[in-house]
């Protein structure tokens, strides 16, 4: 069941062709959970009935929490080269490298494909792929 977002604000960017959407972090997280449910309707690599991300070693999650690229950590954990993953999700190796090394955020469609291939939740990738989120987390930790 999808949740309605009651308090969405739009910001018009001067000279921009599109509007920005502002919503509460709670609503943003709910959207991620809903999207994750839609993406994970069929398991990719295991037939086991496990919770998303339950098999990721705590040491890897700790590295991601400390700021390492979730995408790179998870890709390496799955034993994939950047070229292999890029080919599987139909992006260039260069684009994938930018996502891993600069925090450049891919489209939701691309992140959905990556989550499915790596058999992880979309929420895990999106939460740690967003450079603004990292900046906000650093501000609150200080």
C-alpha cells in the first residue's frame, strides 16, 4: 500500500526547466520503503525468505556508515568488477565509477537495477548514495 505525501512543497529554480520537490525526511524514508517493496517483489540471487540486507556482514555496513561508497563496498562484496555491474545495469563503466567515487546520484531506475543485481535494498543504496544526506548526517554528528 502506497502512502500519500500530504506536505510536499515545490521550489521553482530561476532559469530552470524543472521544479524541485521538498518533503519531510519521514515522508522521504516512507517513499524509499514503498519503492523498495515494489523493486524487491522477486528475489534475485537466493530463494531464501530473508529480510533485505540481512546477509550483509556488519563489518561492511560499518564501512558504509563511516562514509565508504555503499555501491563500491557492496559490488566488491558480491565479487563483481565495475565493468560487470555496469554491463548488467546498462550504464557505462565511467558513469558507475562516478557514482562510486564522487557520490554522483544515479536515476531511481538505475539504482533499482543495481539494487536488484546486488540483491540489496534500494533504501540502503539511496540512503548512502545521496551526498546531501551525507552532509546532513555530518552536520548532526558534529
